[in-house]
């Protein structure tokens, strides 16, 4: 798919509030061009802001549930594992966009993967 089609797909995904699809389309745009236009940069920003925001909201809910499950080790363990899954998703999303846009650089990928221990 060419860049213009991907940008159009990202706009449609935004209108449908399908931010994972929007992020995927804009990620593909970043792979095709070395520099983004203002519009493309804004679409990338909106996509990742919403993708991360949804997971942050999930993290808050699950963390609260985890803290409130006194005396039920099984429930607490399930909540802890689910929270850790969400944290891993957040790390992967953030590392992907930072490394992809040159903020971390290709040579610093290992360093970027070690960050974010204390959310």
C-alpha cells in the first residue's frame, strides 16, 4: 500500500476509533518515508496517544483490583499476571514508536528495552 493510501486508512481508523489499526497504518508510513509531514506526525501522535491511553486505563483498573483482592491469592495472582501483560504491551508499544522514529536509534535498542521497570 502506498503512503497516501496508508494515511487515508489511518484517517478512517481514527473516525472509527480503531486506534490500533490507525497506529499500524502510521507505523507503515514511517517505514516508507524518512521524514513525516505535519499531518502525518499528528496522525502518528494521535494513534499512539490513544493506543497507550487505553492500556494505561486498563493498567489502572487492574492495579486497583489487584490491591483490593485481600485474602484471595488466586484472584490476586491472576490480576498481577494480567497487569504484567499490560505492562509488557505498554513497553513494546512505547519502545516501538521511540526506536522507529530515531529517538532511541538502531544501536540503542538494547538500552531502550531495559527501561520502564518502575511505571
